[in-house]
C-alpha cells in the first residue's frame, strides 16, 4: 500500500479549488447538454409538425390531380402499373424499392357518412421497415385529410426512403416521391444522443475525480495504519490534493520527531548503562569487604536489580526503534531451534506439532485399488521479519510461561497472510482482564512477588508484534493462559 506514496511529488490544487472547478464544469456541461437536448427536441417536433401539415395539403392535391405539393412529387401510374396495383401486387410495380415491405392503409369517410366509400388507398413500400399503422390512435370521426396527415407524420417519424402508391376517390393511382418530407436526409440532426453523452461523460468525470481523491486519502490512511509493518517506509511522499499533502507533511514531521526522540532516549539510556558500569563495579568491590554475609548478599542483589532494570529499559527502547533489517526466514526453523535450546537446558518447553494429514486417493490406470497419500507439512513457513526481535518476543513469552505456569507449550499456525505463535502455560485459570493490563510498561502480576523481572516482557513482545503488522492476544487455554503472537507473513 505504501508503494503509491514513493512516487515523485506532483502538485495538485486544493480540494476547494477542485470542487469549484468541477462545479463550474458540471454546470457548463449540464447547460450545454440541456440546450442541445432542447434544440434537438424542438427541431424534431417542428419536423413532425411540418409533415403533419403536408399531409393535409397532400389530400387536397390528390383529389384535385396536382403534380406536386410541399416537396412531394405526384406522378400518375401507367396503365400497366395501375392494373398491377389494382390487383394488390404492389411489389411488382416498376420502380419500387427492393426488397419490398408493403404497408397498406385505407382512408374512409368518418361515421355516419357511408363507411363503404373509400376516399384514398395507400400502399407504403419500404426496403427496411413495415410501418406499425395498427398502433396509431386515430379517432373514427377524424376527417380523411387529418387521417392522411397522421400517416405522413408516421412516415417522417420512421426516417426511411419509402415510396408511396396512392389511389384517390376517382380510382386513379399515383406515385408519391416524398423524400423531402419523410426521408432520412429530410430529418433534422438529432443531438440528443450527444447531449446524453456529454451529461454521462461529465458525471463520470466528476465521479472519477471524487473517487480518485477519496482513494488518495484512503490509501494514505491504510499506509499510515500499517506504518509499523516490517519493511514499511520511514516517511511518505507528499502526494494528492494540497490538504492531503499538508497532512502527509505533518505526519512525516511527527514521525521524524518520534524517531529522534527514541534515538535520543536510547543514547541516554545507553550512556547511563555504560556510566553505571564503573560505579556498579566499585560497589561490588566494596560490598565484598562487608563482613556480614547476609548484608553483602542483599547489596549484591540490589546492584544486580539496578543494572538489570537499566538494561531492560534499554532493550525496550531498542525494540521501539526497530533498526534491525528485516529479511526472509523460516519461522518454523526459528521456533524449533529456540525450543531445542530450552530442552538442552532441561527446561520444560515443548513444541506441539500437527500430525501429517493422510488423504485417500482414487484408483488410477496403474493402480486398481485406492491408495493413501500424506500431505506435506509446513516445515518451511516463510515470513519477512526481524529475526532477533522476533526471537526476543518469543523468548519473553516462553519465560513468562515458565515463571508463572511451570511449563510452556509452543504451537505455530498460519494462513496465507498471517502467522500465529501460541505459547500456553499450566498456571490454571486467570483473569484475562488483569493479564491485558500487564502489556503496559513496568506492570507486574499479583503472583510476581517471588519471581524476577521488571514488567517489560509483555510490553516488548507486544511492541515487536505490532512492528510486524500483528499484535498480542490472550485467552484461556485448556490448562492455563494462552498467549497468541500474530505477525504478517509478507
């Protein structure tokens, strides 16, 4: 996640400027889309209204035998074509488009005039579509001229180079060439799709910008949340909006001050530990001159406790600095070696391993009977970690288990992302709330009076677990307290 924050610094406007720019852009694009939509819709309505008006004039022209009207050419069919048309074989008329899809329409006088009297018969021949005349909502009492106007409007609606054969009340057939009224070339340019595209494109651009900006904040939050992971960056590159760059700069300054403070504290404690070496040696020499054995023993114990406390605080500070270089290692091998060291010293520490899982295999071409196969165990559980720090954390948990629970049982579990080291003792039941409080520095349990220590073991283990992207958890085991140290594998 932090790799996105190692790129070259790029200057970006502030969020306020970005919002203002996108607001203006959204308003301009919305206005442009609205104007295009309104103009296209108006032009289309005017086109259909013109076709509707032409239908009225065409009705009169057919009755009067005119040769043209409003861009529609009217020519009489020859005797041969007229005879073919009378038979209804319109696809065979000369000059009709091929292939021929024929739509027949009959216009009659309205009720209560003689219904059997046909005023105009139409045969609309198109190479592309058959017109849905049956879907038209036409009132029965409409005059014939208005019915023809509805038909011409339908032709203009469906943008097709159609040929119309018309028969008037006198029985004469005419060929109507009306490309100037209902062809695709006559239709106005429709920018509504362009308007919709502008609106969708503007919305997509705004949403993309918002998502990109929010993702920058989310990515930085995730990178900051995993800051203590092994191999993580010591600082973050200022990247994104001005507000985010200011936040990143503040975080970088804080992290630099934090590291400087830790280094300074480590240097002071290291100097104190070194400076106390000579006085402690002198104290031991002078204590050796004390005749009273009991007093000499107590003084030596106090000197050892003082030096041990300083060294423990120094170890805790060094664990916070996490200056050890992480590397790939076998966690299984590390734990096995650690447990083996304890066992060599005859300490009650054991590693609980999982039994190999055996599965039944199906019969094959070479074997008629079913077999069994043992799944490979996870002897190479690889992680990226600081080996010395991780070993120190595990040793602290094992030592606590031996001090307060007599025995220590170590287990190792893993998923594809996390590895968990469990250390369980045999100290019986214990209050988990009291144990969780012991993670704080210099906190010791109620039963720690007779045991050595300074209350930093769990603190150091918890700090190291957090540096490895995990944490420390406590739960009641079968025989005592179970401590789980979880780390990220990658």
